[in-house]
């Protein structure tokens, strides 16, 4: 289209062949329910190697996970276990959880107070994530306040990690 600017092409690639094709042809991948270890040992190395071999720029690794900023980590874990349990039954997500070495999607959710969540997000950046897509989920009696607290922290970290 005349006057249109190119836009990035991101693929939801998780498996080795898709990560290779994405690294060779696209601008990055978008993951969901892939923990830190999986990003560091499975996703980032494969996509980066493929991009380098194809003479392309290092691709984006967009990491999507549920996030809850809370002082009640036990309640948040229980809520995550209930809300996200189906991902543990889906083949591709189950494969990522197995690479991570966890039994439940709740175990890859980012849960804690503001300082703990920020620390976890920084560890994803160190593991090779270039972007973070947080899905705030409610915890406790005041669901709206819980989500707002999470969204405030995530907004405050934009461009800082």
C-alpha cells in the first residue's frame, strides 16, 4: 500500500522447527506460558541462532505470562492454578512446562509484591526476553484493586527493563 510503513512480523513459535523458521524469516516470536528457563535454554538460543545463520537481526522474544502483584502469594498461586490449569493440558504449552520442569502453569506465573515481580521480570530480560506481555489476573476479595495494582507496576516498568 502506498505510504505504508513496514511492520514487524511476530510468530507464535515454540517448537524447534517453528523457532528456526521464525528466526530465518520473521522479526520474532510471541510466547505464552514459557518460563525463564525455557526462554533461556530453548526459545532464545534457537531463534537467535537461526536469525544469525540467515544474516538477520536478532529477533524479538516476546514473553507472555500471567502476573499478579500481591502480598498474598499463596492466594495468587491458588488463583493462577485454577484460572490457567487448561494450559497444562494443551500439548504445546505442556511441552514448554516440561522444559521448565514444572507441573502446573501456576508455577510459571509471575507472583509477588512490586519488588519481587520486578526482579522476576528482570530475570526474563537476562534470559533473552526482549518484550514482556503481562496478563494481570485478580487475587483476593477486591479483584479490581488487585488488577489495578499489577497494571500500575507493569506500566511503571515500561522502557526500564
